[in-house]
């Protein structure tokens, strides 16, 4: 795997976010971000490129659509070992996304609140987050995916030491992604069933 050069960060839980951002910036990693995450990072003095500026497509539908864009998903999903993928990326002017940091809208916490309305619950079903996580995890051969702030130290340690993460770490993190998205979807299905 090549050195991590670009990260996409979009998190609801901002635990450890500034430390993560500062370390990545110190390593020369370009940071793409969305909404509140971008504000938190730039408010902490970090240079951040808004996803809307990167893709040329503004957030729409009250933020329901912001990262669902071919430039983002191609950046995660292209195979770096396939010349035809690399050629398509170059033709379109798309770049790789090497590190993805996403945690999902707090659906579980939302539905646990007394008096939560059905509409509030529905608006806390994350769509873009699971799509991003699953795309990055599918391509774990080339992409490091973080869905748990408890793993930031592991990844930052490897990046600081070598500029990249090990295949073993990327595979471990991909497994965590699929467990998390599976649990998330199960909770939503159970909620809708009741």
C-alpha cells in the first residue's frame, strides 16, 4: 500500500477528532470533510476541504445527500492494482481516498430517548455513512477504514511510523465495519418492526 495522502472524515461522535486531524495534518494528509465535522476541524485550526467543494456538488435535501457522489465512491472503490481502474480515475480527474473515518448517526441513542418521535428516529437513519464504510471496507486492500474512535491510536501509530497501515490492520478494521453496519441495520429493522 502506498502512503496515505487523502482522508475523508465525517463523524457524529467527535471524540478524539482534533487529535486525529492534527496528527494527519502533521503527516501531510489532505483532509476532506462534511458539515459539522469540517467546522470542528477548521475551528481547531486545521485546513479542511469541504466535500461539496471537492465534488462540485452541494449538500442537498437538508443534508440527506452529501457524500453520495461518484468522485467520493470511486476514490474509495477503485483498485490500485488495475490499470483500467487507474486510467478511468485519471480520465475523470478523480483522486484516491486512502483513509476513511466515519461513525454513524446515533440511531440507537435517538430511539432510546423518552418521547422520541418516529420522524426524529427516521432522520437519524444514516445512509451515506454505511455506504462509505462498506465501500472503503470492501477495498481494504488499499483503504484504511475507521468506524470506531477507539481505533484511532492504532492507525495513527502505524501512520506515524510508516506513512501507511498494515494489511492486517486494514482487514481487522474492515471486519469491524461490517459488524457495525450489520448491527446498525438490525437495530433499524427491529425498530421499524415494532
